C-alpha cells in the first residue's frame, strides 16, 4: 500500500465532514429551526456518506 491511499481516505474524509455539515445546515434552514438531536443527525449523515464513498473508493482501488 502506497502512502497515497491513506492520504486519499483522509482528504475524502475531511471533504465528507464538510459536506455533511453543509447538508445539516441546509436541512435546518429548511426546517426553520435547529434540530434537537443535531449531533445524531450529523453522525447519521456522515456515516452514510462515508460508507458509500469509501466502498466506491475501495472498489476502484481493487480494479487497479
């Protein structure tokens, strides 16, 4: 495993964190309020994004 793969996962993880935060803020703006269990919603968003994206990355790297 080269050094590039851990850096790729780290960069994607940071991007997904920012994306999940942006999605959560958009959902709260549409609802017109801050969600009571904001942390759980953020965790769910981030987890779903990470599982899907990392599965795609793993599949693409396995194709090499």
